[in-house]
């Protein structure tokens, strides 16, 4: 441990600063990028607890809310701070993500160097983390603040763990536990850190031995962390159940989940080596070819046996491989949240294991076969430059929502989520025919999708009865579809069926009391009934719930009630 923790020289500081600068320069282009309608809109822009900045009620909400089917109060607080400082200037929100990511990249390099004493291998691991295309989603998507935060606290906790091992005091241990707790309040994917620390105990820290007391000590050190991880996992489980985010086995059978998990492990490795066709959403397959599943299982088993069998001679292979397998477990799909089969952001920390394998394997070849050194250098330069160029381009697909969705439609098959979100944005932006066409494609590919925006588009195209039919079908599919009830009120109002419209709006508000559209629609009906004072109350509530609701603000201005 003392040897591994040797003092860093100027060259180490230079490498760390270069990684920091490279990440910042590469991601600096996000300063001109917009919020994305996928999650950014509902989680941030239309969330009054967040977009108004800090408040005592907002802080209490952050710690008690299961909003977005998760519990990450520190992430919410960081977003509140951004709105407090920068308002709705999306560029600064993006740059906050980029800065945290850049600092984490330099910290990861420093960690690896501290543990191993090897500068260039550690620099490779830091570079891959900083500039690999698979990590773009975690950094360029404002809503993924939770990723960059939990990774930072992952590395900070590990650094403090090393401090504790050097001088075992209660204060140092409590600092480590505190950093881990902050990570749990950022994103619960950090629950696998105790497992990762056990791997690091084996290599490079070399704390293993034949004496039982040493094994017991390494396990006992992690016990409080495991307890905290268990508590956070329980809170997350409750939040996801409350938010109806967990998919039942009837909807996605366990067999299909297992098959998809094996395929995902291999797909992430393929995308790590050759990152082409990356998109924001990968649809869950209806079925998988048996040969693909068998090949994936055989490949994973073969690498696991090879890495495990050689753990004494090449411990970095075992540590790197089982780091990759283990840290992906919470998001591999056995407990399915949402409808995606995998996601680039899930690889943010797990791929550190693969980069460790590559770096130290190359170093071993370098030392044993000097004639291969030129080839190793060339391969490293080509790989790093190639990844960086793809990363630079991949970041640009996150410029705005249309760019992101058009890219997904272009490079993936039957990506109903891309068509659906593209249609939503087009309808909301007034491109009604194109938007309705995209929404029809989406519901054809996935008939279970909500159809409330399709109904809105048809309504605005003048197809009132078809709009009502689509909305009724959405209600039949989703009995608790408050949006569909709210959106049905508009064509009913236009057709003069005011009593039916009021009934739909009341139903929507009973299901979802914080639905701005329903308050706005009810206000419009009340205006038609010549009840402006009552209408003002509803328009005001719509604007309070959604500060960006320009139509509600305009109505209040027309009624002389907007201050």
C-alpha cells in the first residue's frame, strides 16, 4: 500500500490536467445546446420544485419525493442550484455536467496511479472514461446529472477508502461513509461500490492473504456500506413501485429478461470497441434469436473462466472483468425499469473494468515483447483518436430534441420511442401533419403507447371525432391516463359539448391533481360559459404548476389578471 501511494510528481499532475482540459474542451460545445424534451421537460422545466430554484419546500420535497420513480435528493438539489444561479439558460446546466465529468476523469486517473504506481496505464483508463462515445449520454443529457454525480462520489469514496487504509481512524472512516452516502443520494447505481472495493482489495491493493482475520477485516470494513446500500435499494424499490416504473413478469417474462441481459453484456463490449449507431433509446425486443443468446452466454462464460483461472498470474483481468459484470447488475434488466433493453449511460462506471483489462494487458505485452511496442503505441493512438472523433460527433446529436430523435430514427429499426418523441415535439411545435404521421408510426410499432398527443394533433388538424376516438382508445389501454382525459376536453369544447368536457377535465384532475393542461382546459370551458373569475383561478393554477405555460400566461394577461 505504501508503495502504491507514492507521492505524485509533476508529470502526474500534467496528465491529470490534460485529461481535465481534454474533457472540458470536447464537451464545451454543449454550451449552445438546448434542454431535451425527453425527461428534461417533465423532470426539470415543468417541475416547480426544481425550476424555481432553492426553497425550503423544494428541499423538503427533494428528500421525501419519489418523483420520476426514484429517490436522489442530492441530484435534485444540484438542479435547483443550477436554476438558482443560471435560470433557464440551458448552456450552463450542460456545462455543470461537463465540469463534474472532467473533474471525475482526472480523479479516476489519480486513483489508478495512486493504487498501481503506473502512470500511462492509469492515463488510458482516465482517457477512456473522459472521452469514450458511450459516455456522451451521461454528460450531454442534463437529466443525467445523477450519473456524473454518483461517479464523482464513487471515485471520492474510493480515495477516502485509501486514506483510511493508510491511517485507520474513525474520522477517516466516517468521511468515506459520508461520501458514499452522498453518492447514494445521487443515484443508487453506486450500491455496487462495496463489491468493487473488495475487487480492489485483491488487486491492485493486494490485501488478500491466507489468514482468516484479514479476510474478515476486509469484509467487516464494507458492512456499513452494504447496510446503507441495502437501505437505499429498498427506498428505490418503493419509489419505483409507487411510480409504476417496474415492469411485471407478465409483461416482460423472466426468460426474456435473462436473454436480453446476456445480449446486453456483449452489446456493450461491441459498442465499446466499435461505437457506431448509438442512440438514446434501445427498444426491448419481442423475442431474441436462440443462436445469439447461446453465443452470448458462451462468450461471457468463456471470458469469466479464463479471467478467473488466471487470477494469480494476471489479477487485473479477473478484477477488470468481474468489475464489468458486477457493476452492471443493478441495470442489466433482471429488475426491469422502463422499456429500454439497455442504455449507453449504464456503462458509465462499468466500462472502467474493461479499460483496466486493456491497459494492463498491453503493458504486460510491452514488457515481455519489446518488438511489439511500436504496434501497441500505434493501436493505442488509433483507438484513442478514433474514440475521441466519434465522441465529438456523438455530442452533436444532443444539440436539441429533433436532432436526437432524427438520429435515432435514421440508425435504428422500429425505434418507437424516437418516432413517438419526434411526433410529440412536432405537434407541440405546430408541425401537425408530420407529427401525427410520426405518432401513427409509433403506435403501430407499439400499440400500448399513450395516444393523448396524437389526439391533440388530430384535434388541431380539425379531425375532432377521430381525435376523440384515439383518446378513448388510449383510456381503454391505460385506465389511469389523465392526459387523455384532459386532452379530450378540448375537442369536446370545440364541438360545444361543454358538460362532457367538464366531466373529462374533472376526471383528469381527480387522477392527477397537478396536471397543468387540465386546469388550463377547464379555464377555457369556463370562459365559454362566461365565468371569467372562475377561469382566472384555473389559469393561475396551470401557470403555477408549469411556469413555462405561455398559453396560460397569455390568457391571464388578456383577462387583466397577470402581474
